[in-house]
C-alpha cells in the first residue's frame, strides 16, 4: 500500500537518471529568465511555452503508458516528440504575445502556489486546496501579466527563473520536494513535515528573485522608449 506513495514515479526517476541534463538545463534556462526575461521577452516567452508544453506532454506519457522499465531509447524518443510539440507551443506563444505574456505570468503564479503548498499548506492534507491555490494564483498573475505587462513580466520572469535555478540545483543535490510526489503524499495523508533543506532553497529563491528583479528594472530603465512599449513587435 505504501509503494505508490514512497516510490518515485517513472517520470521523476527518468529526470533523476539524467540529472546532468535536466539539472544543468534548468539552471541555465533559469538564470537566463531571471536576468533577461524582459530584455529578451520574445525569446523568454518562446522558451517558457516550449518547456511547459513539452513538460506536460512528457508527464502525460509517463502517467499513462510509460513505466520505470521503459527502455532509454524510447524515453528519449518521447522527450524528442514532446520538445517538437513544445516548440510549436512556443511559436504560438511568440505570435500571440498578449496571451503569451499572460500565460508566462500565470505560470509564475502557479509556481508560487506550489511553493506555498510545499512551505505550509501541505499540513492541511487537502489535494483540493493544493489545486485551488495553484490555479487561483495562476489566474491572478495571468491577469496582472495582461494588464500590467512590463512590471508583471519582470517580476514573474525573475521569480520563475529563480525557481527553475533552485529546482535545477535540487535535481543534483536533493531536498527540493517534487510536486507530483507531494500530491501523492497529500492524497495518502502520508506527509507531516518537509525536509528542512527545502527552506534553504526557498531562501535562495527569495533572495535571487529580489536581485534579479532589481537587475531587470535597472535594465528596463535604460531601454529605449519604443522597446518599453508592451507588444512593441506588433506595433
């Protein structure tokens, strides 16, 4: 009965098996988003949409038809397929900038909800609360991204980039709870504390978000007025 709770699912195991690839990728992309998210907005939105779509597709593959015993070549084939579809999602986000910006900020809100659940809300042992908080924050941040473009994008990309960087470090070092495993443990009522190391990651995310936001706001102040205009590529 305990196996589904304490055994990492196939997707998590796949990521851990290739930590050098996924961990390094998260760190590099995280640093880029954190410090250049608004300056190179079109690149950032393309990257984020690609990662999110590819990640969701890969997760679905592992949740439905792949297992811990999947051959490495098949697993990487699924990664390739997911990335190709993700690139299409990234292109659509690039073309639909307004919706793309809202989605980018919405993902930042979702990540914030995950952190809140991993910090304290897990104590409630409610999967419904987990999803309500995450989706609610995603909607709120998405609306902010739509109506307060520059400020929202800079803060959101600083936070997302910081989160991804610490997540990448966590893939190598451990101690950063996985969202999927957290949901399973909440459903089973099998969690009563979080690894204390997680709070070091939380502090790292908080400090890095502040530093990255300051850097982005300073870079934004030096940009040409035409560059500061939301969706300037379409104007």
